[in-house]
């Protein structure tokens, strides 16, 4: 009887806990509609417009995204996703334009900037102070969305430039850095270096090439407006020249080595900030491995032969 009562009490407790969890759980608010009807994979062109700045244009060709204005260079996939994500951003709140007295109160007249995805234009206004969501206007409607990353949507296009130093699939035929030049032989089967170094073998030369092929910046930045052009008098003459198989020559000004290695593409007006340790890898040949240690022959220790004590002669037996 006591066991039955105990079981009933436990059952009541369990049911109470289940009921509390079920009724106490907050129902999730239904998700808002996507900002546009565009499918991300179908978008092939993006145009970012900021007042008093050149338009930033990105286009997808052959499945690859690249900036086509104001410079022509491969695009960074991560930063690009921030732009493409605007197409499907969730409209947290929708506002009837008729209920807005002044669009300027929302920062939409004029807009701070705009992003055009194919033919769909999205105007960006200010942010509301409660949840810091961004007012946007597209297709005659106003919505509030989570504020996208500012680095991808600002007027500085350097963040949108690929962090890799060389184009994807690029084949190097020569590298010239201060005090060293490595180039392919005429038959394309080996590498030569100038000045010659007897300690550097084919493995070290190939590693040097491979490091440049895979080099990647930690982040990018716009070249400062007061930076000197490498061609101007008094400019830093140190450069790294990379010659590719198709004849393209990429020139990187060595703009700094501490606290990071900074390589600058003057033609793109972009600086690549790399790890400080990359200076040793990109501007010098790797050290060859030390020669194997020669085993030393250790003479065997002399074995001491202990003298056997003489056996004492026995006395003759007495008769």
C-alpha cells in the first residue's frame, strides 16, 4: 500500500514538471519574410553605392566572384557573403510608408547608402535605438533588419578584395625580392637562384615558391592617402615582383615588417597585413635542414683480466 502511494506521488510530481515545462515555454515568434524574393545562388551582380564615392561593383563570371570596379581583382568569399545575405535577410518588422511622416527621420531621405542586387535596389537608413536594427527600403516597403557587418558595406572596398596574394591557380615563373631572385630554368624543369647559394637546394627553392603561392593576409586595408608611390622620389625602393606564367607581373611594395608584414599593391591601393613571421618565409629562402650527425665510434673499454691467485701446494703426507 505504501509503495502504491509512493508511485502515485511520483507520477503527480512528474506530470506537474511536464506541465510546467510545456506551459512555461515561450512560443517562438514567427519568422519574418525575407527582404527580397531573390535566390542568393542566382544573383550575378552587386553594386554598392555610397554618396561622394566611386561605385563598388562585383560580378560573378564562370562561378567566380570578382570586383570589376573601381578595381579588378578576385573577391573575398567571406565578405561577399555579407553582401549576398542582404537578399534573404529577415524582415524583423515591416512599416507602412504611409505611417512615416518623414523618411529623413529614418535616415532614408537621402539613404546613407544603397546595395543593388541584380536589379533590386535596397536603400539603407539609420538604426533604431532599441535593438540597433537597420531601416531599409526596397520595392516601396520599409523594413527593419539586423544590421549587416559594416566592413563589407562601407565605402572602403579593400575588405572585399581576396586575402590571397596571388590569383587562384596562378603559376609562378619568377620571384624577385630584395637581395634574391628565383626563376624557372628555360626548360621549366627546375629553379635557379641569383645570387647562387651552395647551401640552398631544389627543396628550399620549391618551398619558397610554394609559400608565395599559398600566402594569405590576415586582413586588408586601404592604402593611406599620404603613402608614397613606389615610383616617386624618396619612396621605399623595396618591392617584391612576382612573374606569372601568363606574363603578368604583380608588384608588392614592402610597406612594413613590424608589428606585421605589410605588402602593398599600389595598383589596387590595397595593403595586405600578414603575420610578422611571414617576412622570414616570403622574403628569404628557408634554411636547409642540418646535415645528419655522423655517428661516432666509441672504443670498447679495456677489459681487465684479473689474475687468478696461485693454488698453495699441499704438504707431503707424513709416514
